[in-house]
C-alpha cells in the first residue's frame, strides 16, 4: 500500500514549513541538502521533522496540507504537541455574530 505524508518542519529560523510527499525520508534529505534553490527551506536549513501524518489517499493528503498551510502557528504547534483541547479552542469561531457571543434573544440578521 502506498502512503502519502503531510509533514511540518521546524526551520533553522524557527519558522514552520508544511509539505506533502510520498517519500518522507527522501524529502527531508532533499530539504536539508538544499536540492531546490527556490524552495522556502533552502535558506532556512537545517530543518527538523516536527510532525507527520500518513494517508493512503493522495487527495486527502493534499487537502490536509492545504488546510494546515492556512493555520496559525499556534494551531500548528498545538497539533505538533498533540494538545487537541488547545487545538479545538484555537479553532473555535470568535466572530461577534457567532451564536456563542450574541446576547439571548438577539437576532444576528437584524
């Protein structure tokens, strides 16, 4: 069975990089070797693998990668730490129009 991996790297400048690959060992070596000069990680080497999740469906892996790329650093760190309570808290809608934040009886559409 073929696996696809979504991964988070810690870069030398303390930034986080999110990627997807079908061969995680090779890809980490490529990042650290600076194989692609135009890559985000090229000037931020060495990199360290902080997190990965495997998938059997490449489309699911790509969708998860896209989702992670939009996350804040705090949410990514909560995922890396396995702190799912914090991740859930960081994921909650904090919009003034969200049902948790409107006073009783107030219609959001008014």
